[in-house]
C-alpha cells in the first residue's frame, strides 16, 4: 500500500495544537508521533504549517441531476477539495427531486464516478412519500431533509398531519429548512404594494424575516421534543432562534442540534447595497446584531456546526430583478478562509474553527472514522498556510458558475494541500483526479 509521511506539521485536533509527524498507509492514518523516521517514497515536508482534519460540509447543493447548467457533482467537489472540504452532504432539490431510494441511488452512482470528495445525499420529503422514507438504511444515508419553508414544486412540506407523522415515525436524523411560508407571503405582498415590481434587494431580510424563521424553527423544535426526534436545524440566521438551543449538554448527547453558515457570519444587511442579488439567499442574511449574536452562539456552543449551504446559480440568472433572481450563492471553496478572517481579528480560535467545521459534523451525523486526526481514521486532511495574504480573483474560482461575491477581497491564509482517503488530490492549485471520494457511512445505533 502507498505510504506518505507528513513531516513537521502543527496538527490542530480536539482542542490542541501540537507539532507532530503523521504517517498515512493506504487510505488511513497509521501513526502520529513527535518524530517518525524511515525510508518512504512519499515525504511531504510542510515546515511547521498547520494540518487539520478535512472539513465536512453538511449542507451543499451541487445541482446534479437536472440543473447541470449551474453546477455538477464533479465541478463542485473539485471546488470543495480546493478549499479543504473533503466530505459533503448534498440536498435533494435537484430535478427530479430525490424523493425515492432509486432517485437517491442515481446520485450516489454519479458521485462514485465523478466526486473528488467523499459524499452523502439527503433523502427529500414531500407531502406524500412517508412510506419511502421508512425504507432508508441509516448506515448509508446521512438523513432526511424537510423544507418547512418556501421552496420549489412539491418540496415544501406544509401539511401539519404529514409533519407529525414524519417527526413521530422516522427514527433517524431529520434536517430542516425553517421559514414560515405564510409569514413570507404576507411580507412579500406588503413589499409588492410598496415597491411594485422594483423591490430592492435590501428588502430580502424584511420579507424573509426574523419572525418567519423563529415561527418555523420553534415549531420544528416543538415537534422534535414531542416525539423525541433527532432534529438538526440548518442555517440559523437570527439571534432570536438561539433561545431554542442548549449548550448544557455535550454534542454527542444532543437530540436537537443546529448549524450556522459562513455567509450569515460574514455578511449583514449593509452588504445588500453593494452586492444585491449575489447575497440573496434563503434564509436571508440579516442584521449586524444577528451577525454578532450568531458568532457568540457559535462560540458558546448553542450553534453546533459551521456549513456553507453552497447553492450556485449562473451569473445571468443572478442578474434578474428581486422577484426573479434565484436565491443562493457559491461558497464551498471558501468556508475556511472566511472563518480565518475571524481568527485574524481574534474573534475565534483555530481550535474552535476545527471543532465546528470538522469534529462537530462527524459527531452530529455519527460519521464513521472521519472528522478527526486519529490513528486508524481515514486520512482526510488539509494543510494550511496561515500567513499567506492574497486577493481572490475570478481565475481562482473552481465553481462552474464562475462567480463569487468574495472576488476582489483580500484574505490571509490558504489551503495548500488536501488529502481525501490518503490521496493527495489537491496541491498548490494542481489536482490529481485519478482517485475519487468514497460514500460516507454512519453509526446510527444511538439515533
């Protein structure tokens, strides 16, 4: 088996930064020690740079099948590994939606042949596919996704009886998008009455308001408590919602967990004036106060995971008016550099970043043998040059859509190497695509 020795790394893992050597044998970490000697064909000397577990992004939209003019599993997984993301969990709102096991397995087959990162796919829910959900093998699928707010087609689950049945009868993780549809529609009508067809993008957090988020999130939490459901609420965007979550028990014992996305931490409503549709997303980017509260909620462990909600659209689609521009922005290549901007301002530690982007997703979803730098675990790793200052240019983007609201901004810190299952897939801008990622497996026994 191929062996790779990584020398003189500052390993960030489980709350500690320690200088170590690390030996990869095949696809796993064989040994971690202060010094490892021997003759190896592959030696990577990183001279005191930082080594972290590969980032696990628990919420992405890679658009395949059906929307491949926006993105594909290949292009977006390529972007992911360029940013140190070694595993992703993808959402069901493709065309057709992944409402059946057969549709879901079609996505797994695409990923098996094309994804450079490890992968899992959520099963979608509708108002009429409960029996199909019950067929899921929770060792092989990350969970069920419910859109409890505005969506397209029949992805919106708004039948209260169906929601009660899903929460009471599904024994594994349910992930929810929480925005109250009726509140949004009411706010939209008010905006149309005031602005007609020329609604400014600054109205987005007014239309998709704090109230809409809290009503839906609190409803989901109430159902989860009623039925002892394993609930994970995606992309929390308001300070008010933090009251729904606890930091009084360790993550592995929580039945109700939460996620915050990098764009809700990095942007606030003042950015709509410059960026407009580029940062239009659901739930909306909201106030400066919300932005500050979300970071505090992350630091005190009421918020458990950092993700991207990577959701690319073409530049042409994004140039439409407010009512016609789709929601979502591409982010999977850049979550780490965004979080490092907080680190360099002394807002968060490196250890906390790794906890929330690597350890916590593995713990929350009970992913088998990933998310930590441990002997015997898969060698999903990223090397980070913490000091490199650089300007993000359009030519740096790996996204198929070819744009990002971050273009032109200066960042400090960059991923230089990414290993997926022991394979050095990305090195200083160059990709080795000979090996593909693996399907994620889970330990659901304690769900």
